[in-house]
C-alpha cells in the first residue's frame, strides 16, 4: 500500500504513547532520589541497592524464577505433544474435548482456575507450596504454549518429513530429526511466553500456595497494598529489563533460524 | 494425516500414548477441578481444614448425600453479589467497547505500514504484554493519584484548579483495563486486517467509492471476525478481573473476581466462594459457547 496517512501515523503514535507511558514513568522514577514516589529528588540508584539487600524480595524472586523455569519447561514439552496431537492426528475420539481444554484457560478468568486448582489440591491432600504452584502454572501456561507451537506446526511443510519417511525413516524419528529442528523458534517463544506468564502471575499463585512460599508478584502485591514504596519501581525496572532482553534475544534467534532456513532452501 | 494413512498396530500404540499424555494432564488438573468446585459449592462451611463438610456421610449402613443449596440461593438473591455480577458485566462491556475504539485505529495504522515497519510495530505492541501486568497497574497508581503525575500536569497547564480524584474510582478501573487489555484487541484485528485482500478495496475505489465509505462498506465488515475475537479476548477475562479493580478501584466498586478473592481469604467461606465461581462460570459459558460455535461455522 501507499505511505501511511497522517491519520494512521497519529493513531500509531497515540497508541504506542499510551502503551509506553506507565513503563517510562516507572523506569524514570526508579532512579528517583526522593522517598516520595511523586517528587523528583535527583538521580540515584539507592532503590536498587535497597532491593538487592532485601532478603524477602530476593527469596520471592528465587521462588518465582524456579517455578517459572520448571513450569515453562514442562508446559513446552506437554505443549509440543499437544500440538503434534492436534495438528498431525486429525481424527481421534475426544479431540473436541482436548481442543476445548486447551483453549478454555486462555479466556477463562484467572480467579476461576485459581479456585478450582486450590480445591483440587486440598481434596487430594497435597501440601501447598512451590510444587502446587508449579503444577498450576504448568497447566495454565500449557494452553498458551500449545497455541504458539500449533501455529508453527501448521505452517511447516510436510513434504520434507514425507521425504525422510520415503527413505525409510520411522515416523517418530522423521518428526524428531526433520520437523523438530524447524520448530525451534516456536519452542523458544513458547517457553519464553510460559516463563513470563508464570513469572507475572499473582492470582493463581496466591490460591495455590501455602504458608512459607511466596512468589515475587505476591511480595510486590503485599508491598503495594500496605503502602507504596519506591523500591517497587526498582524491582519493576529490573524485571522489565530481563523481559526486554529475553524478547530481543528470542527475536534474534527466530530471525537467524529463519535466515538459515531460507538460505538452505 | 500422515500417520493416519498407515494404521499399523505399532504406530497405533505410540499414537494412543501421545494423545494420552496431554489428555491425562488436562483431565486431572483442569477438568476434574471444575467438577470439584461444583461439588464444594453444594457443601457447608465448617471450621478446620478443609473448611467444608464432605458431601457424603456413611453411618454404618446408609450412605447419606447432603447437598446444600443455600449458597446458590444466597448468591442469586443477595444484593451485594447481584450488584457485583452486574458491575463486572457493565465494566467489562464498556471497557471492551473503549478498548476496541482505541485498538482499531492502531491496528489499522500498523496494517497500512510497510512490511518491515509492521513487524517492528507489532513487536512494540507485544512488549508491554510480556512485561508484568501487576507492575504496570502499579505504575498507573502513581500516575493517577491525587498528587500524581496527571494531576500535577493538569494543574501546571491550568486546566484544573484542584486535583481530580481519579484513583480509587471507576474511571481508574477503566483506564487500567483499557491499558492492560489493549494488545489483546490490537493483535487479532491487526492479523485480520493485514491478511485482508487489498484488491477488494481497490475495486470499491475504482467503482467510485470514497475512501471513508470504502472503509465502512468493505474493510470494516471484512474485519469483523478479528474484532469479535478481540472483544472475546478482552470481555471474558475482564469480567473476573481481580488485580485492576483491587488496586485502582475504590471500595464502592465491587467486581466479582475481587468478591471471590475476599470470600476465600477474608471470610474463609470456601463453599460460598465456590458457588460464586460457578455462577460466574455459567455467566461466561454462554458467550464462550456462542463464540466457539461461530468460529467453527466460519472454518467450515
């Protein structure tokens, strides 16, 4: 199409400004020397020092990262299986139910899933803590991972795999050695998406945890509830930095592998 | 399709195992829990752990099944819960419309750019979605408070003479929801618009349609599936939203997600909370089923 009109430019500008305003405010105020959140007291990195010396925050961050890493890995593995089932095995009994269970968590209010998981763990008599948070996070991120992997698997050209099978490769091996390498960008982004969703979750973690295991969002939430502290800006900026780095890295990985694929073709 | 063509017994077993793994996980950790919520909503609250009575009792020779419908009667007749459901639906409806109003021009603008700047702009829209929602809502708190940035700015340019009270009002909830859910609306609309057939618009223009009427008569109707997907992705989660009304809203604006949270953690009445959840689920199943059936009809 032709160059974007002034109206299109304006709506892009307005939309992006709106999206980035709170993030910019947050980052700027994380370097604020004043104790008051809304008064500018000169440039300072004191809040970063406070965060790094706060054992409760560090403990929460450890729990969060551990839970996010394990559940993202489990969700990506299960999601790959689910994507293969949904894309490659078109017909089996109960396909509609599986599809429904894979899509429902995406639109279900978090609080509904949180309540149901809590009641499940209580009924089974499983002690609530990092394990139950991880199980719950794996379940709710699984559907997001599956959607990402499914859309990649649909795009994949089946003729390469067919060629491998014509040459005598068993189907499972053909999948692992031909299709799977081509799915690496999708696997990376499915993992990252699951990881960030888990890292960010407050509601499901609060319902599925027990005494003693608090994730970072739970600690941040209680700090916000019981008085605003400028520390939060610093924690937020650190998390933001990690997420942006991860995203840029994922973008580079997928671009490079795309280039490799197109160079090979 | 590849494997279905060769139904040998060996691949059949592998296939069954493959299907069974994600199936088993979701049955145990997703579907069964819902059945439990339904069951416990019919139980009676008690002190202790778990804080509800079992539904069945065995007294030597008789199996008693006790179903307590009081929670549902209470939810459906009590003013606070009815009001919370209605408030949630109202806030979800208005903010979905407002989000659409901001998201459509943005998605349209991005779709009209060159392919290389498109992917950069989509990336920029996605970045906030990947970063913590709790943190971004918190940032709005410091923008909207009485001595916050927005009021400071408005006072400075002389638009207002005393600070506006925005934080802890319904307006703040709307701002927070529109902000948080904007990417969920932009992305489906964008992907619909960017895959749209441009020749149809050119044809309309060739036949004498003005730019604006070509948009309303061709582009917009064709983008409706994207609009509908975006609306569903915003409306349904917003109805049960907890963080935004809790942090930005006031005590007088009670949304249902927050009511469930309070019932669980403050009142510790789990059967009641389960009943409130079941009614919320029932409210949402209607649009979900409608949306699903519409989608599958479009596919065929």
